[in-house]
């Protein structure tokens, strides 16, 4: 199996050693009050393997949140300012299907990926829009969700970046990337007593993550695929008009510079989440995801470099026994579907917020993704 580059996931990380330290250490301090999204003292988001975080959790005791009204109003154009979740120029209130894009993804497990540093420099940087709505991200990590209130089905998958998310909109990637069928997945849902919904299991969900255009000249056009197995979304609450999952908190802004708003997530959350997700990634698959800036695989990062094969110093992988089985252990078992056990996997969990966005049917190359080394119109911001 070919190795997939993890270039898109490490965009905007200027210090390779800092990223290595942040991702390899599950509990060491990064100089912020909350070391991990879910691990802050008294936080509600702590997630053990196989479980899902509270959909609207915060990484500290709720009564400790210190939100102050901003001195300057955050420039949120062209998002819909009146929308509680800054809808992206779309309105689902009269639509047959609610179409949304994730605006905030708080990873709560595994610990190496839940550090405050990785959350800000990697995840937020990819999800945040590119110089729009007060955000200064890359807009390269686009996770879409559609809910059909008639059939009670939910569809999810990734989208390629677009230069015009408000006019052109997004479309689900539907292509083969290094032999993997990267496309949207549709499953049924169950309505909960509180009005939220929980999806059925998505047996396999391949999430494409693209690289920012500013990096392409030096690093080449690339897309990596994050393979989640037996994934599910839980306790997702849609607003009455179907435009929001969670909401935007303007009081979280403590600094505005030009068209960009800044916040301190250790003091006040900018996005209140209203849904959680979880699934596992096997160590075998993680060892096929290569992080070029660190010259090692995702498996090495997840396991903290406990047992590393350094026979190729430029492509360090997890050490294997004579039968090819990875020696390092994860926190989840793919065969028993429980924590511990065979320990051949790591459990990935997160909470999320999303807002109404334009999702269009597949067309041209913008929905086909961007095979490694190939060219496409889906370039990004």
C-alpha cells in the first residue's frame, strides 16, 4: 500500500520540533492553562477510549469561563451577522435538506492530538476560513454535513477548498485517492428524547485534508486521507431553522487586528459546540500516513515514538515483529470494539459546531479531489 502524505495536516506549523513535542507528549505542559482540549482541570471534555465527549462541553469548569464583551466589534462579513452561528450565506429554513460546514472541531482524544498547540496551529488553521468572517485560516479542511429531516438520514464527507465558498459553494469529494474511495457516506439516524440525533455507524469514512495554496509551489499539490473506522456522530442538535449546530460567541473575542479576530480558548470558547463524533484509526493505517516535516508516520506520533523503526531515518515508522505486526500499543481494540484489549488502534473523538453553507452537486474537477502529484482546479485559498 502506498504511503499517504500528511502534508495538509501540518500546515502553518513553523517549528517542527514544537509540533513533535506537542503531539508526542500526551500530558506535558505547552505553556497554556489547558494542556489538552479535554484535559483541563475540571473540564467536561475528557474522553476515554470508546466514549464520546459531552456535545457542548468546555475544557474547564463552566463557572470558570471568563468572557468579556469585545472592545471592537469582530468583522464577520460576508457571513450572516444576524445568524447565531455565522451562517455562510446559506439558509436551510425552507430547504428540504439542511446543509452545513463544520466551523469548529475540538479534538478530545487521543491525547497526542488533543493538545492546545495542535488544536490552534493545525486543526483551527485548516478549518478557519481564509480572510473571511474575521478568520485568518487556510480554509483547506472542509468537513460537510447534510441532514434530511424527512428520511432522517445524515450524509457527511469532505470537500476540496474553494476560492468562493459563498458563491460557488462546496461539493463532496467523490474520487479514488491512492486506491481509497473518498466520497460522502449516508446513514440513518435516531432521534433522541431531547430533540438531538445520533447517527448509525459509518463503517468507513475517508476524510480528505488538502494543503494550502501558499504551500503548493514548494511542496507540490497534495491531499491526505484520514481513515476513520466505525465512526458515528452523537447528540447533534440542529437549531430550529436548521442553520446551526452550536453557536458563535462574540464575547469570546479579546483582540481584533484589521479583518482578523483573536480569542483565548483557555478563558472563553469562541464556538459553543452541539455535537460529538468518534471513531478509531488502526495503527496499521496510521503507519501509512507519513508526516514529511517530521520524517515519521502518524503511528510514531500517536505512540509517542516508543518503538520506532529507524532503518530509514527519513521515513521513521512504528517497529514491527517478524510477522509484520506493529509492536506499539494503542488505547482501543478494533476486534472487540472496546478500550484496551488487542490495542491495535487509537480512539479519535471530538465535539463540533457547524453553520449553514452552500453545498452543490458534484461538478467538474472541484469535486474530484486532488490525487498526490496530480493537478486539479481544487487548489484552495
